[in-house]
């Protein structure tokens, strides 16, 4: 595997891990839906510029807009807003670890709603990850749980939205990765923007501040625009299995960001829960990868 791919993988994990830090900082001045709106807006501008530079066709009539809009709400607008809300009650490190359960909930949603086939190893992986969730709750006789339950459940709800969205995205046919990214961010911007303008006040002076603009560039331009291109680059030049290794790196980089820049404490339960959850993801992913390889 070329060294460039490993470099890109690390850069991608730093970008996506840093997204939780950027959200935490923006929450000082903006509500969750406004953050989702601004994030998708900056991402939309970025992917549009990339498509123009690379001369990739938009082909708007080719896109099935209703399925695209439904997918974008579940896969982008709603979970992005929920993640921002959860970070008002959880550390960015905790949110990133819970976000890593997305591949596991995708299996559950696929089996329960979309009748996808599963196997024993996937459910063993789910069991290992569930132990990790209990560890993260840090159950003890004094306070029952040591984390904010509302924030914890909200973050799980966001991953469930991602799971539904990923299943819906598989059903979008006849569009390129650029069109999917463009359509997703456009619909997410419209959906989250509608809620934001109705429910949350937006301060233009705060939006124009250098600090907030730099956070939005990190979150929107890099985290929601450039990151998509890097991820698909890893898929095309490496493999889907190699690209999804970023799942294991993002919580680690998010913990580094949170500890170094936000002074977030790193408890034993955080690290132990991380190990269990990523172990569960590894078990389910390895089995699926072997099954797909056997079919080829």
C-alpha cells in the first residue's frame, strides 16, 4: 500500500476528529440547527467549486430529488443537528466515541427495516460494542450513571439516523459520488436552514468573527467538503476496507483534539469503552470483508 494513502488516511482522521472540536467551539454562539445549516452551506460551496474545477457534471435533472432529500435529512441534516445538541451535554471525546458505533447500528437497521442479511459474527461484534456502551455510562452505586443520559441517548439517536441514511443512500442509482455529495449537502442546507431560521436566532456579527469563520472552514470546507473527496480517494486508490479504517482513528484524534485544546479529562471508562466499541466494529467489519472477498 503506497505511503500516500496512509498519509491521506491520517489527515482524514484528523479532519473528522477535529469536527467534534469545531462543533464544541461554535456552540458558544450558535444553536445546533444553525451549525448544521452553516456546516452544510460551507460544504456545498466547497463541493461545487471542486466540481467546477474538475469539470464534473452536475446533471441536476438526472438526480431523483425526493429520495435524495429524504436520505439527506437522515444522513446529514438531522444527525448533524443532534450531534451539536449532544455536545452541549457531553464532551467532544465522548461524542466521537459514540459516533463510532454507526457501523453497528447500520447492521441493526439493515436487518430490522431493510431485511438485510446478517451473520453470527456481526451480532457478536454488537455484543462487544454494547459492553463498551455500558462502560462509557460508568455505572456505579453512587450516581447510577456518570454521564448525561440525555446527551448520551441523543448521540445514539444521531448514529441511528446515520444508519438509516446509509441504507437509503445505497438505493440511489445512476448518480456519481460528486452528485450524491452535492445533492446531499444542498438538501441538508435547505432542511436544516428552514428549522434554524424558524427556531434559532442568527447573529451576523458573530458569524463574521475570525474565530467562528475559522471553525466553519474547518467544519464545513474541510470536514464536509474536502473530507468526502479524500474518503473517496482512499476507496478508489486503495480499497473500501482500507478507507473504512478511518472509523478506528477518528475517536483517537478527537480525544487528542479535546484533551489538548479543550482540556477534556480522559477517564479510564472513556478509553475502555473506546476499546470495546472499536473491537466490536472490527469484529463485524472483518467478517463482512471476508464474506465479500469470498464472493468475488
